[in-house]
C-alpha cells in the first residue's frame, strides 16, 4: 500500500536542522542513530528538546565507551548540550531493558505496547529502518515491544524497538538525505513491502523530511 507522507523539502543542512527542530513534539521521543541524526543534533537546542524524555529507537550492542555506540553520540551531541545528561540512563543493550524503558516513560496502550508521542526514523540504502533489516526474521514479529536483531554490517548485534512499538507511535517522523537514497525512498513511498521501512509505514501517515538532492532523486514535491 502506498505511504501517506507529508513532505518537507530543505535546501540545505541548516534549513533541515531548523524545520526538524521545529517539529519536535514530546513528551516522549525516540530517536534513531546514524549519520543523518548526528548532523541534525547540533541544531536541536532549547526548551522543546529539554522538555522531552528521550530514548533510542535502536542501538548497536556495544558499550557506551566503545566505538559505534549510537546512544553515546546522542548523549554527546543532544543530551549534554541541552543540560539533560541525566537522561543518558534511558538506554539498554537488552530487548527486555529497552522495552521496560519505553513502557516506563510512555505507559502502554490497550495491547500492552508503549505509545510513544513521537519517533524519529531514518532509512538505510537497503531500505532498513531502526534495526529492522531486509529478509530478517524480525519482520515477521509484529507484537514485540523490542527485540534483538543482527545487522549485515558490523557492529552486527543490535537491539531495536519492534514493529509494534514503531507503528503504535502517535507521530512518525522520517528524515532521509542524499540522492543515493532517493530511488529506495521512492520504492518505500510506493509501498514496496520487501523493504522494512515500507512494512513499518504501511497504512500510516508520516512526516517526511528530505534535502533537495533526495527529493529530486525520489521525484518528490513538497
């Protein structure tokens, strides 16, 4: 099924930082890791950020002091500069721990799934999102709050919010940048269910933030 997307096109990184910052709405917000968000975090400053409770969408199963920890980059680039370093504890390398954090911060809905106020997702060049990967067995799991997965690229072991939690969020926001990801994004928006992101967004509405290069490659208009 094609995805319903409200498209926001930014001409450059500062504009993308500004429009995403203005769209932050808590109180409970989960954010993905990766280079896209590392580039946006320096623009996310002020009371809108400080008034939110932050947790990771997914994490590589390495220690906070080890190379590759997404959450450590979130601490350094988002939490510390906004004087909310105490939220660095909203992190776990186990599925049970991440599920407990999400549930304790957001509460649960009628089916026992946490209802987060906002989730910020990204997309890999293979169409993965969070740590849900193409052809992975986790794509068949539509009920787990969080689960362990295995990435095709190192560091391989991951922990991620599950499909149920992602789809239960009150608001889903997606940021995709670069011309290289445009064709895959087009497939996602057209409803290609071989791609994990399409599975997550199936039948839902998403706020989509892209830069000009990605918009042109995906044949998008704001």
